[in-house]
C-alpha cells in the first residue's frame, strides 16, 4: 500500500491492482489490537477522521487470498491552513516514443520560498514517490520520459523556506496519461482502410511520419500530384523509412472514392466514416490537394508539405521535426 494524498483529516491510499473483484482492507490505530475491516471494489481508499500525530496501520488483500500484504504504517501529520493546493498537470505522449509521456507541472508560488521539490508517483502499487527535482526556483517544470504503461500518476510539490522544507502539497492524481491509440484516434480515425480492404488501427502509426493527404479524383491538380506523392512514398518505404500516408477523400460519392483510391498505395480514412468530413473541418481545408505532416501525437509539424521537394532530405527533415524537437 502507498499514500497518495492527505489533508488535515483524511488520507488517500492505493495498492496494486490484483484484478480482483473486491479487496479486504483493514485498519487500526497502531496501539490497538483489533483491526477494523472494510470491503472495497476499488484499489483506492480515502480514510476520513484521521487524527494528527496518531500512528495508524493499514493492510489489504484480494478477496479469496489467505494472507494480507505488508502492513503500511502512517503517522498522520498536523496540517494547517497553509498546506499548498495540488499542482495543475498536463500529460502528453512523447513524440520520440509513444510508450513514454511528458508532464507539465505548474503550481502557485509559496511565500518566501527559495526553491521547490517536485515528486511524481507511478501508481502501479510497487513504485514509491520519485523526486523529479529539488532545486527548481520557478513554479513550473516539464518532466519527460514517464513510463506510459497504462498506470496513473500522482504529482506533488513542497517549498523550501529559509532553512527547512515545508509540507507536501495536496496531490494531483490519479492522472492517466493518454494512450497512443487515443491520440491517433483523435487525430485520424480509430480504424484506417488498407489496400487489402482490411482495417488497420490508427495506433499502429505510432513513431512514424504521418502524411495527411486531402484530395479528390475530380480535382485536376490532385491527379497530377498523386503520382508524384506515390512515387516518393514507395521510395521511402523501400528504404525502410517510417512513413505512412492517410488519404482523406473529398470525392462526391463512394464510387469515385474507390476508383481514385485504387491508384494509391497507402491508407485511407473510410469514406463512410464521420471522421472524413470532420478532418476537413478540423484542418480548415480551403483547397485541394493539401498535404500535411503529423507526428504520433497528432500534431501538425508541416502544414504545407506539398510544397517541399519529394526526396530523402525532406523526409529526414520531417522526421526531425516530428521526433527530435
């Protein structure tokens, strides 16, 4: 068990998810012999009516297990009205690796503080609080390379005043990082049409340079640009470049879409999907062909990619913009 948060009269605890339908939780004051039982379906527990300076014991086990886990001892601190509020936190997928995340943590300045310590907690039930920094003087940091493995995070900070560290702030959390699937689902569509007719999850494009191609068969300039883009696409794929193009059709009907898509070697937004028209609105398409470059977070890194030379140097520049900034 771990402590996630506390205030003057409560403490919030959590433990590893054993995939159980319920958990037996017991608590007591350390000097008592009798445990107080609880049954919870969550792996998160908020205990109220805590007394400052009192030592408590907590333990937990999954329903059906014979033995409780290790006992957590917690001495509840004396909390006054000066406990700092929780920081604000925004978590994003890192463009360099969709299995990692970065968190921007911001907080209000504490009077007379010369520096701050910021900690984060991976809520997997095994990892303790980790210090991101204990020497920052500003009121915001960006913590990179957080593991993005399906577990939530908690974040907190405290101020150093003259000769001592102050009380930990309230905790921001649990905060779940976005998944690569979620980011690309929002940027594209959950499922993309492949040349075999099968559907491909958008999440599979993670880590690639993604070209978003707005085009239509009735458009003369589009029919001129498509063969050039296809040649460039096939060349980059043949030398192992992490490149994918997604066709967003502006054709008038599905028959026209199918006919035009037969000339293309890449993926497409299904014609009947709502995302096809939504993407045109989101990207404010005023004319076609329009070719944009996106990274794994769905961010546009080149909004006018059609004007670039279609060569390896251009691709390498796009890749650098996507994943090295």
